[in-house]
C-alpha cells in the first residue's frame, strides 16, 4: 500500500527525501522506509509500536497453555534426542558385530564357517 498523502510517504532506497521529513520506520521485506513530517514521525512510530505490542498481547495464549506447550516441546526434544542416540547406538553395534564376524572368519579354519544371523 503506497502512502501518498500530506502526512506520510513511503520511499525506497535512493529516493530523494523531502526537507523536514524524518523516517518513522523501515519495512525490510518491502524495502520501503515510511517518512512523516518532523514532529509527527515520533508519534507515528510510537503508535505503530504500541499497536504491534497490543496485538501481541491480545493474540497471546493464556499462561497455562503456554506452559503446556513448553512442556510438550521439551518432551518432544528429549524424545528426538533419544531416538537419535538409539539409532547411532544400533548402527555402531552393527558395525562392531560386522568387524567381529570378519575377524572370526579370517582366523577360523575353513571347515568352521561362521555366518551372521539376520
């Protein structure tokens, strides 16, 4: 949304800034800076900040829900780490078993062949 009014303007990088206008905020996703007249830019920036903070507070979860979500997140993280550890442990165990079987097959006489159980 372009602001082309008396009180505010949106300018991209490199655009000429009119005299007496100051930047109130910058929107990095759109690469646009919003400018207002000199004393008004503080009021507009503060109003935008207050509206954003009020929106965060209004849409926030209740405390019980937040704590429950935190506990579930911690539990899922522990479960994921345990699964990674178990997978690595089993892979290492199979690697060790294969190395032992190769060593036994190399040292065993030809009539005693050892096969790995599947």
